[in-house]
């Protein structure tokens, strides 16, 4: 009995051994396995394509640009202008010569060389003048069929409208002219004053396009009187000095003879 049990055990162990020999044991994967894991390549700083811009050692040149100044319009210069108005296209019937400026609320506005007579608004008894930027003035003359005079002055200067009427300035006979070199100051309303010098005008009737005989203003007549008086006084004083010097010299000569 014991022998049979031992033989059975040996037989079972032999079977188990045989079975173990036929079962493949797991082995490590060969190095030449066709399944490969992706290789991750980590770039080194030297392999990167990002490049830093080259450093410039020199400083950029410093350029100084001159400031541009806007073009300025030169201020007008006081000018003596002559305005001529014609009738029938070729016959002069109004002549006006003057230098003019305006005081508007304490500011001076000059009538320069750019002043032009507006022939569409002028006639034989009225002068309309444009000057500066949108400025204008007009002179209205009246007549009693024997003489003429300046009656009305209107102006628009620096957007200020002003006028004065019934002045009777510069009364003179028809076909003659009125002249006042000293000038005339004409006060308008709204604190506006027209200053004129070298004035001469002749409305309505002008012979051959030229001024007639001039009737002079009182200011010019005063100047004309003062100048001869001053010259006469100077000559009189010189004569008196010569006489005194002659008398003194004669007295000295007389004393010399008496002392001898």
C-alpha cells in the first residue's frame, strides 16, 4: 500500500515537471523589438532658431530741426492814393487824393496801397473804396450848383459800422479843387475817427482829368503865414545884430583916436 502511494506521487510530480517544461516563461523584450516608442528630442539652447537682434554700440545721430515759422502778412504802410471815377467810360468826373487811416476803439487801421475804388458803387458825387480785409469807406459830396463840399462819410472797419453826416467839409467852387495837406480828422459815431493827410478832392466837374485851382484849408494857410513870419523875424534879428556890432566897433575906434 505504501509502495502504491509513493509511485502515485512520483507519477504526479513527473507529470507536473513535464508540463512546466512545455510552458514558455515570459522573457524580457528583445532589444530589436519592432515596436519603438517615439523619441523626444529636447532642443538645447544652442539649437533654437530664435536670434536676438545685434546690439549697436553707436548712438543714433542727433538732428536738430529748425522750427518752421508761418508766413506772416506784412503790415500795410500808410500810402497816398489817388482815386479816379469816370462817367460815360472815359470822362473823369471825380478825383480824390489822400492818405487815410482809422482809429477804431483805440486801434489804428491803415488804408494802404491795396485800396481800390469800387467803380460799381461810385459815381461823380460818391467815392466807395475797398481796403484791407473786408474793410471799406465812402465819401459823399453834395453841391448847390455853385460849390461843393463833403457831406457824409461812412465806413466799415474791423466789422464796426460808423458814419457821420451834414459835415460841409472842404467847401470850394465847382471846377476848382479843395486841398488840405495838413489833413482833416473826421469823427464818426461808434468811437471811430478817420484821419486824413495830403488831401485833395474835386467832384462833379473835372476838366481834362486834372485838378483845378486849389482852395486851401485854414490849417495850410496858417502854415503858409507862419513860415514867412519866422523867416522875417530871423532876418530882422540878424540885421539888428549886425547894426549893434557895427556901433560897438565904431565906438572902440573913436576911443582909440581920443587916447592918442
